[in-house]
C-alpha cells in the first residue's frame, strides 16, 4: 500500500524535484478552486433600463451566460485570490415590449449584427458580509458593449442558492462611453445613462444540467 | 530497485496530476452554449403604407393606435385654403392588438359614411434574412356603413380580402404587391358584386428614422355611377418618420378615402398635381 508517508520515504532527490515541478505546473488549477456556470434553466433576468425625460422603458432578456471561478477561499469575506469571471448577454434578445423599439435598439444603437454580446470579465476585488445571508462582492474588470471596452467596478449581492449561488448586480453605464450615438432629435427617447440590472444563478460546472 | 520504485511512483503521480490538471482545466474551459438569437425578418417597418397593409405585424401583446387625416381642399387651391390644410377632413381612428406575433386584429372607423371596419391580418411566412428578406401575409375585414349615403341600406356591409407580398431589395428598398378582392364596392348601387384591385407600394429607407414611400392602387371602373366617384386609381407618396414607438407619415394623394372597403374601389379625383391633397397618418405603438 502506497501512503503519503510511503511516498515520502520512497522518494529520492530526483523524485522530489519532479514532484515540485509538477505541483508548480499545476498550481493555477488548485484543487480548491471551484468553477460555476450560469444556470441556463434558472430564472435569470437582465434589464437595460432607460429613464429619459419623456419616456422610461426597459429592455429585458434572460439570455445571460458565462462562468465564475471562486478561488481557494471560496466565497469568504476578504478572500478574492484566484477568482475570476466572464459573463455575456445576448443583446439581440433584448425585449422592450415593442418590436419596433427592439429593432431600433438592435440596429441603430447596439448594432447587434456586429456586436452581438455585452461582456463583462474580470476578478473579484472584495468580498464582504451583507445582510440576510447575502455577501457583497465587488468585481472589477472590463465591460464590453458595442465593440468598446471600459474598466468598471460592479458591486453585486451574492447568496447561496441550491448547490450554487444567486447574484444580483446593478450599475450604470453611459452609452456615449461605448460610442453609441443617441440621435439629437426631440422624439428620440433613449437616455444616455442606462442602468443595468442582472439577476442570475450559477451552479457548479460539474453539476451542469442538474437541478440546483 | 529503489530507482525503479522512484520511476514508477513519479510516473504514476505524473499521470494522476496531469489527469487532475486536465480535468480542472476542462472545467475552466467554458464554452458558449447557444448562438446569438435570430432577429426577426424586417421588410417594411410599419404595418401599413399610406393605405395599403404591409405584411409586418406587431409583437405579441402590442397595441397600435392610429389617427389619420385626409384634407378635402387640394394643395393647388393655394393660400386661400392654406395649401390644403384648411379642411374639412376625413378622419380615421383605429386601434389594433397583436394576440400573437403573427396575428393583428383591429377596428378602424372613418367619418366617411361612418364606415366601421373590423379587420385581421396574419403574417403567414417570412425568410431571406441576411440576403433578400421577404414576407407574406393576408388581411381581411368587414365594414359597416353606419351612416349610409343616399341609395345605400342602413349599415350596408362591405367585405374585402388582401394577399400581401413584400420583399426588401438592397437593404433599403421595400416593395409590396397587394392583390385585393372587394365585395360590394359601390354601396350606392343595388348590385353587390365582387371587384378586384391591385395595390403596389414601395418605400425607400434613407435611414432608420426616415423614408420615402409611395403606393398605387389599380381599381376597377364603375361607369354606371354618376358622378363617377370611383373613376380613378389611387396614388399616394410622402415621407415617413419613425421613432421607437411612432410612425409619422405625411402624404400627398388623390385618394381621400382611407378604409380598405372605400379606397380599394377607386378615387373621385385623378392623380394629377392639381388634385393632390395633404394627408397624414400617425400611429403609436403601446405595450401595457
């Protein structure tokens, strides 16, 4: 029977050196890191909310996908090492309730034929305790919309849900920061500042396809 | 012997660690699980041209409210008639609802004979996304003339059916062909026949907000009517502005009748510059 002490006893200098190299090579994939994928079967929702002077409206979609990797510490206050994430939203699926306005959003502003996804990738900057079992997680990374990438910090509330987590995020962006031009005519009713709200669920990648 | 054990242990551990590493790396190797959603085919942006229907429908749950005017005086009457804007006008109010993405049901009323029109339109098929978008539909309706003119029965009924073929050429030029059948086109006559008309319409999209539109309706002649109130074909042209929830059409036309049971029968005036009238259609899309 080969035990860890047995290995240590049996290992000569060359074996120990080989093990060291192997462990270093595989260090980025530490066994404690856990990857989660967006649960496509959950009630995910992403809202793009425009609050203009004349008219408010929101574009809604459930088509969010991506992954979150929690580092060695998991979702623990103060522990952010080894974490990263990538999220994307299918902008062509945004529904404002009016087909014509959807087409204007797709064709005039977001140009979804060229830039079909809004993406957000980065890592956790901070994890702290929130209220009612939620944790406050700050993510810092690059937000990509309309082919333009901007560095942003986004605060999300995250709580355990089933075998994974539920995340709720809200933040504002300026369309002008992403080279999206709003026609300067009186009857256009799209605000430059858009509030994005994300509410989505992730499950461990190895349980993908199973109910949480 | 010790060296052999070392090699065995090292190889075994290598295999284990590489396997574990590969598995972990595979977990991180997230892949997109679906392609971007297919966007709907669009040919004409609006569900209607000046008068003719397009095959475009609304999104399920949407409402469409319409107010349209056709001014009586001709633009050629000049300043005395404020270049046609003095009125009076034929007025049309309409409301439509989309129970599904493909079905549009509506009611429109014009003050010409207080014609009340109950209608429906179905988008049957579409395709050509990314190449030459096309769309087909049918529409039909029943109209009641609740203020019947001399010679007509009270609430005299008319009916019509239209096939709609639309295609978009070169991303900007939409063309429509609308063969139509009309039952009881001349309510002032005792005879109740079925006539056929052919609608043709086109729209050139200058941008996502502005376009030129034109339409022509070839109508049957009715020489037995005096005056020949349906003698001429109908022509309209103008501009359309669209926002996220509105279509604004401003038109010049020789046809001041707006409901299908009326404009399909023909026009009193010829399509000549001296007979052009001003008209507008304003539609508002709503979602509650």
